[in-house]
C-alpha cells in the first residue's frame, strides 16, 4: 500500500492523496491550495501522474480545499468516475461553480489592470471555467452511502460518517494488501449541525487530519453564552453587526444559533441579512438531506419548521440589494462571505462600516494570518479595502468555539478504535503535527508526518521521531483556510 501526498502534507489546504493498492491507483480528494501567493502557485503545478492512469477519484467532502482542483484534473485528461456521497455532489457543484466564476472575474480584472502597463500577456489564465466544472460534475457518481461498500477493481471502499459538514465521509479502503482509512476532515463533536462521527474499525494504516490537533475547543454552552453576550453588547451600540462566514455549514450553523437565541429571548430581534447567494443555495441541501443532521434540527425539519430562518431574516439576492443594506439605519446583523474577508460581499460592508465605532465585527471562522481578517484580528488600525484605506474603529470580537473541525480529544477518540494502525498525519501545520506526535507516542502508537515529496509504503516506512528527513518546515507563514 503506497501513498503519495500531492497536497495537505505539512499544510492545511490542497488535500490530494494518491493511493496505490490492490492494483488500483486511487486519488482521494483533489483540493485547491489556498492562502498566500506562494501556496496558490502550487495549483498550477503538473500532477505527477498521467490523469488517464487513475482508476478512480474518491471524495471525502465538498470543501474547496478538498475538491477545488478536480476541474483541472479533468482538463488534463481524466475521464473516469469521481465517487462521493449524494450531498457532496450537490455541494461540490455549488462550490466549484463559485470558484470558476471568481477565477474568471479575477482574471478579467487583472487583465484590465495589466493593459494599462501593456503587460496583458503576463496575466495567468484562470485555472478553469464553468464549462470545466460542468464536465467535472458529469463524472461525479453519488454512490458512496454511509455504511455501504462500493467495489473499485480489487478494492472495496466503504464511507462512514465524519461529522464535519453535510455529506462528509471518511473512507475505509480494503484490498488483499490490507486496510487503510482516510479521515478526510473530522467533525467537532461539541458543536455544529452534523451528527458525531462513527467510530472507525481497526486498520493497518490511517491518514488523519490534524488541523486542531494541538487544542481543545470550548464547550458549546460557553461558546453560545459568549455569542449571546457579544450580540447584546453589539446591539446596544446601535450599529451594524458584521459576521463574515463561509457559505457551507458555518452560515447554516450561525443562522440556527441566531434563531435559537432569539426564540429564547436571549438576543433582541434585530434584522438579519443573509448576504451570500452561495450560502442561500447551500441551505437548500440542508433541507434535502435533513436526516443527516443533529436530532433537534432533524425534528424541526420534520415538523415543517425552518431551523435556519430566524423571524427577522432577509435573504439578499441581488448586489443592488446588498448595497442598499448600508443605507439601513440602526442595529442589524449582516452575514456575508467570504469567511476570511479576502473577497466577496463582506468587503463592501467592511468598507462602509469598519471605520465606525458603532460597528461590531464578530468573527466566527478561522482567519489565516495573511488574510484581511487575520490582519484585523492582529490589531491593524488601517486596512486596504476595494482601493481605499479604511480605519478600523469597529469592535472586533473573535468567537473560536464554532469550528467544524475535530479538536485533540476528538482526534484521539477517533483513533482509539483503529487498533495498532500506523498513523499518518496530514492536513495540519507542521508545528501542530510536531506537538501531536509525542502524544501519540505516549499512547504507544506509531505515527509519522506524511512527506511532502515522494511516495511511502504505508506500513513499512517509519521516520525517526515521525518526521520525514530533509524537509524544511513551512512554519508561521500563516497559510491555509482550515475548513
Ligand atoms: Zn473541510
């Protein structure tokens, strides 16, 4: 059983793992690198294999850092099946179309700027367009169902609930050579809309994500109390309350918590604007696949209620309507993308509101230090936004407990049932993995960081101290979106 990681090795984005087992070449996820320019340049690198030689592609979930390079793979000649769960197909289509549109728009803007300097030819082409996405979606087969087995050549593939976002799965791959499990992203058992992950079976090797392998999330009750207090404080200021949010899972969870707090009378019923067409579209899938969700939400859906619709919610569709929110007087909550404020409609709200001391910026998502959000969290007093310098006078609150990722306790609990499987650490910053390695060693587990280059034999390779030799850590560059 051989593994070559083509992303998410010593970093949190670009998940893409090539597994060779049972005579098959299986690609698990094909995600986009996100973060700074250096990292994003890796999206343009060639795949170190012929796309046509792959037996199949398997997806764990629909986040862009797990599916965002699929249209490139198709452009480079892949014509085989892409297996996923039914919700992943629906969400991935939404995510990829949005990604294609952003790339094409970004390209047009860059060309316009470059034209003034007569350097049009230097602007890199978009990675892919909507047509590539349609060709990708046509290859997607929603045949992975929790607890059921699919046969790919000599390999049996079983998907189990990962509890991270709607449709998220971890994959159990069985062949005559042994069993390997790929965790994908695992969920936070404390909060969120998803049911907890299913305990995995014993295996010979596991790949496990390590985004938050060095920390413990606050209990949900504490996080909700913090959210309630911040909202009350912000409403008293009388200004806008901006909540930057990712469109899938976080937006729906925030709407659900806002409804719960308002219905209980814990937060005043101020207007809420959901200013994210992608979040509005994704919310439809939460209705269609409502049986996947935690019992309270499931029951609400079954009894015909809308758990994602606080009574004061306005869903904003057109960009003209989005602009008009800024003329609205008084306290109001605005939920808009993107989550790290590096693009999307949140930017014009920030431009109009960030300089006012009555504004509150409530951060509920991970902010990479190099992003606009990261700079605001770090205390920047001015930021450059849509061509202007804007002073940061707003009250900035960070609420960390809404993460959709497993914390250290969750990861250890998931690993508990995997027997003596050789553990391979992926999808985490190198220094986080280095904190996790001794904890695993104390528990008598053999664990290694997946090397960034080259293939490893999953059972027979073990590096001294779990660290691949000769690798320079890409530490503290602050990259990646950890979704
Ligand atoms: Zn994810």
